[in-house]
C-alpha cells in the first residue's frame, strides 16, 4: 500500500501476493545470496523499483482496498453489490 517493491520468500502464501519481477522479488527461504541479489537489484535500479512499487500499489488497491474488502464482505453474507 506504500508503492514500494517487496522481497519475500517463495514459501507459504507469499507467492500469491508477491509476483516475481512484477511487484517485487521472491527468493528461496534461507538463501542469503539470493536475498542480497534481490536487494541489490531493487536498490540499484530506481526505475525498476518505482515500476514494481506502482504495480504492487495497484494490486493492493484492486485486491485489498476498501471496495474489494466491502465486496468480499457482502459476498460472504450472500449480498451482491450493485456496482453499476
């Protein structure tokens, strides 16, 4: 939600949120070298970092913003919102 690229491990549910090369980097759990390379990639390429951050922000708003949260809540109660 802050428009920054993220680095996460390729473990659990993290790959559902972090899309390699799109909004950040996924690294194998416990692989310090891979983590260091991912950090260097983001820290040394300002344009790539900005683009990844923007894509992450757009995904966060689309999937987890107030409108998405409200829709999911209403759907859980069996009420479908009229978004027209």
